[in-house]
C-alpha cells in the first residue's frame, strides 16, 4: 500500500501541481513581456513621429529664401533690420506653436549688422566651443543643447547667400517628451538613449532635465531590458528607447496562484489518503482471508471459502478459487496443468480488461472537478472566478459531447457569449464586445461550432496584438431567405499576402498548420451546403468574417446527416 500511495497519490500530485505552477507562471511572464514589448514599440513610433514633425519644420526653415536672406543681408541701419525683421519673422513664429514637441526656435548668425534678440542670437567663440555646435551639418542632427534635446542644422541651402554663417536650433519641449514616456502603461522605467549609449531622458526621475550614465545592462540579475533601436532616419540612427522592468514585478500577479495551488495540493493529499485508507482496509482483510485458503491448498487441503462473496474483482477471485479447488479435487491427476494454464489465461484476460477500464477517463469526472472548484470559489466569495469556471465547464461540455451536428442559433450564441466573458476576464477593459442578434433567428438551426473559431481568432489576433482597446462586433441577421453572420474586430488584420495564402489553402485544400479552425468551418459548410452559401474574409478597419446560409436548408432537421 505504501508504494500504491507513493506512486498513485504523492508523486502525481507533487508533479502536477509543480507543472501547473510552472506553466501558469511562464505563461503570465510571457504575456507580460509581450505586452511590455508592444508598449516600447509604440513609444518608439510616437517619439519618432514627434521628431519627424520637428525635422519637417526645420526643412521648411532650411529652404525658405526669406529667412536666409534676412539673416545674410548686410543692413545699413538698425531701422532697416527692424523693418525687415517685422516683415519676415511673424510668419515663422507660428511654427513654435504648431507642435507640442517644440519649446523654442532660435536662429544663429555671425552677421554683425543684425540686432540680436531672443529669436536671433550671435555665433560667438563660446558657442563654437560647445559640443553640439561641432555636430552641426546641413542635414538635421538630434543633439543635446543644455537643458533639452534639439534639432540643429546649418542654413546653407542657397549658395548665393554666402556672406555669413547661419544655423537654426529647434529646442524640444522636455515636458512633452516626459509626458509621452509616462502616458503608456509600462511596468518599469523607460529611457531615451543616444547613439553613444548615454541616457538623455528617463521616467525614473520626475521632471528630469538630463540623466547622465547608461541604462541597466541586459545581464543585470533580476531585470529585463526591452530595447528598440532606430535604424532608419539618420538623425535618430543609433538612438534607442529602452524599457527596464523588474523580474519580480513582471510575475508579481502570479503570487496569488501559490495559495491556490497549495490548497489544491492539500486537498489532493488528504482526500485520496482518507479514501485509500477506507477502501484498502476491507480489501486487505479479504485478500488476507483468500491468502490463508491458498496456503491451505499448498498443504494439500482443498477447502472452499465460505465467507460472504461479493461481485467485485476480489469476490470473483474468491469464486474462481472455490471453483479451482473443486476442479482440482476432481481432476487432480488428469488435467491439473491444463487447468492451471487456463486459469492463468483467464486471470490475465480479466486483468487486461480491468486495466483497460481503469485507463478510460470519464469526462464527467472533469466536469465534477470543475464544479467542485466553482463551489469552493463561491464559498470563498470569489464570484468572478466561479463564474469563469462555470463558463469554461459549459464550453468544455459542449465541445466534448456533441449530441448533434446541428444546433439552434440560441445555443451557439450562448457558447460564444461565455467565451467572450472568459476573454473579458483575461483582457479586462482592453476587450469590448457587442452581440447584436435578430430575435427572429434564435430558433433557426445551424451547423454546430461555426461561429466560435472566428471569435477565438478575433480575440487572439485582433485584440491581443493591438496596443490599445480591442473591439469585437458580432451580428446575426435574417435577410430574406438568408441567415447572415458578421464577426468584426478592430485589430491589425492580415496583410495582402497572408490573406491570399489563406484563401489559396481553403480553395486548394493545402495542408497547413495555421488557421485550422477557419479551414474546419469552411469545409463543414461546403459539406453541408455545397455551393449554396457565401463566405468572405477581408480587412476593413480591422478584420471581418462574413458568411450567409440559406434559412430553409439551415433550419431543416433532415438536410444533412
């Protein structure tokens, strides 16, 4: 019994609970890491878009002849410069307010006839010694200029304005950059790192101006570094958006699973132990009784067992023993060995049947386990968890026990609604869905499980891969002699090549491992309806699946067997 308890209870319980904890922790960590990577990618795109717009404004100033002529012109009097300044500069002041990334726009020139003010500054020897001044080129360059980052470039587009040296510095708004880095829900610190690997901005410091140093290394224990390095625009080439998140914070949500797992482990240890003890004690006594009669046979006393015999395996064994004893008495000299061999074969056959019965798993056991967990959750006032377990049990029962290939629209949409409730429990407010059903179609019959795979795909490929909120819209309508079904999400959809490959696999029945659910529904619709149905998939501000079925054939219970 010790070995039975060890191999049937202790080891399986320990291994299954350990594997369960490992799988859950790993899945949560992978999902959190994926979500964090999406945030960093989106932040990198937003930061690049802001810089691109500032660069676009610098290009407008670079190619504007009036501003270049004003900075290069040799003025004979201050009044002439002031008049020229007021004719040209008011139009360019609007650029300062066109984009929240811009803090200020300052022009520099070594024209001594210019009156220098806030928007026009001289090129002094001290300025020429600055690090950022030595990086200035004719194309835009992203550099740090004191308190903030700036886009700087020479104004040498017009070769005929060559009396002076000119440049423009567009200083970026630090608060705008700080706001951009903090608006995204990233579970750690975010750094803007230049091409030398130095930190220029960080969410680690409130209202930071300049953060010297380098971000944590990827090899630093207990930290995960997610980085997006720019490789396109030359002014951002080599810069990076780096996110650093604590390993402990990444898997912090899995801690409550430990108490849950320990509770399950305790139940799995105690309950089987009690059951095993209660069951094994009478079995042991009956086996010992049979063993005592077997020892009598060894001594040549062929007695039969007179105690109460049951119809279980041990009872059958006792009856077989009695028959054996009687047979041995009659045929001890004639068929002793043959009878022994026959009994051995019968026992082996019964043992094989017993093993086969023991290897079968009754699905109702799984349903009972889920119901037990649900009731325990209700006892602990974990109503939301209990509701999700109930949804899961209903879906599992539906997928395992198909009583018919045809179901009513009401039954199919009930399963879809339960799946969306589970997905809403997973994604939270990120997932929004709407189910719009014409009540007149609820009692029509349709093939089983033809909507659920598309809803699953919308959750996985539409909502999960989208950085913002995901919407799923399901419509079921009766339009003339047709039942129409529309499943729409606002995810990234499929590119043209992927969509073409999917259609080709449906039409040519190619063997692929992806989109198994879509192919299964499509082939079943072809089997049930032949060419009398419509099936479409396309991108429209997301991904849309539309199909229509004939009402008279869909509602006929004798249509396809």
